[in-house]
C-alpha cells in the first residue's frame, strides 16, 4: 500500500507512526492517507486530461458509498470530483462537504419521492434510472416542482464481470438496471414523458474488477444502443461507464487506471469519428474502491491471545461491526503488525469481540504478536467505515486523515451515550 510503510521497524501512515495515532486517538481507528487519496483520484483526472478531455469531456463522479466522510468528499471535491450518490442522505453529505450538486449523479433502484424532490430542488446533474416505474414516479415529482428531470438509464449489458457474485451487478439475474433487450422500449417511454429529459446512458457491471476487458465489452454494448437510439431521434449526451476497478488486496494485479482509460477513450473516439463526424460524447466514471480502498487501514489493538484446541486466536478490539467485508463476502484483508517483532511466529485467526462466529477479520495468518500489540488491517479505506454498524452497542471507530507529518481527526469515536441518544422510554 503506497504511503503506508515501515520506517525503523514501525508501520507509518505517510510520516506518522501508527503507534502515535493509537496513543492519541485510541483504537479501533480508521487511518487514511491524504496523499494516497489525491494520487488515486489523479490517476483518473490526469488520464482524462491527457486524452484531451476537460470538464466538458469527462467527469469523475466519486462513489460516495465507498467512503462518505465529509473530509474525504471535501478533498475530492476540491480536486474537481463529482459524486455518485445512492440516497438523499449522501446528497446532504456532499452538500455539507461543499460539493457541487451540478456534479452529482443519483444511482439506486429504490429512490423515494422525498429523495427525488431533494435532488431535483438542488438541480443535480442526472438521475440514473433503473426501471419504468421509477421513470413514472420521477416524472410526477418533477411535474409537481415544475421541473424536467435529467435522466440516464442504467442498462444491464449482461457481461460477466468475473468477480464475486455479491459484487457482480451486470448480469441478467440481478436487481440492478434495465435489461439490455428492454432498454430501447424504456428509452421510448422516457422520451415520451413531459417532465423527463433524456441526457445519458449508464451502466455499472460490478466491483473489484482486475481486468478492463468486461468494461470495454460493456462499452461496446452501450455504443450499439446509443446508435440505435440516435436512429430513433433519441440523443444521449453522456456515457457513464460506472465504477468497478479493483485494488490489490492479496497480491491482486488490477489494471492501471491510465491504461484502462487510454483503451476506453481510443474506442470511443474511433466510434465518434466513424459515426458522428468526431462530435465528442462526455464520459462519466463512478469509481469508489480504486480511489479510497488502498488509502486507508483499520488500526486495532490485540486484547488477548487465545490458544484454542485447533487454532490460535488473536482477539482484537475491532470487529465485524467496524469492518464487515470479511463476514459478508469472506473478503481478504492483509494484516500487519505495527511493530515488527523479532520473535517466533504462529498462525492466528484475527477475530473481534462481537458475539457471532462470523466475527472474524482474517484467518490463518502467520504473525509474531503479543497481547497489547497494534495491528493494521490493510486496504480498509473502501466499504469499511461506511458499512459499519453499532451491533453489540459498539460505538463506531474514530477516523483520522494523515497529511505528511500531521494527523487530523475527521470523525470522533462514538460514545455509548451517542448510540441510545435517539431512543426513549415508554411514557
Ligand atoms: C458501488 C457503486 C459504484 C462504485 O463501485 P466501485 O467498485 O467501488 O468502484 C459505482 N456505481 C454504482 C452505481 C455503484 O452502486
């Protein structure tokens, strides 16, 4: 993980020893590197610029659900990022972080009237619509507000993203998007509604994709559809390819973002030159994991070492409520001791204190550790804090962002009192 490295036998985030962060803020704590975030965002924005796409030609809409801390959103917004949201709450976060609603796209299969109303009143860039009933609801809400809702249809290109079934979204049999075969008819409906303005087309085929071939295949299908629509006089002005580029969790070798974008833009430019006299089409991206995933670790302390009959357990103070991915997807996260010990290793399952057998963070890891040691759970910047819960009345972890030699607290640790503050006794 760039920007997380050992210096004098001790793991640092940029120039700050993780030990210092644990002393200052306690554990468990999510630790993010500002430099890593900036670098990862720039891998997209620089590639767009390199291929001659300024603000009119491309927009990176960071996927807020991957890590929605307002300091993260603010930082990315200042770098020019737009935002892909999936709820009204995420829109309010983007606004609180100073993000521009004109760069917001709204995805998700179940948008409520209230959420549509909120998004319309802020004049967001586009609604990524996923069904015909949603089109009708949006048309009604826009009519009540005297507005036209800009939309793109999330089309399901039916390509196999070759990723975990829980995070694959582009195949026929999942809840997302409009089937490819139904897309034309759905666009006809959209074009017929007076308070709907067809502006784009989008897809998002899955997550943690290591290869860009499925994405390029999806673009081919979208291109075909855009041509069919144009023949019916339905013109889309942007093509949104979604997110999905993976990160290195366990020696994985994801495609370099710059290489993927070079191939993508070459394909799109060739098509526009052949069919539209070179008139460009705006390209949107919705990356999440590839921007934040390897920009953060979860810092935790070993509470006890327990030698079971067949296994050794390192019981740590972070748990499935802090980092849900292992319990939910059997996801693999690297585990590194903050201080390297010159001692014998043993094989451990790293588990939390929550009362569930599914409460594990890592299995069968060779570690040289003792009670009281600090561990870093790696690659935890995406879908870590945002998927956390208060199960077992555990306050959520603190979050800090490191910038060079400085550490900024960007979310306080929740206290137990915070957790029941909204509850009340019977009268
Ligand atoms: C989750 C999501 C993303 C981000 O996916 P990553 O794999 O984190 O890049 C993008 N678009 C939509 C619609 C999503 O649901």
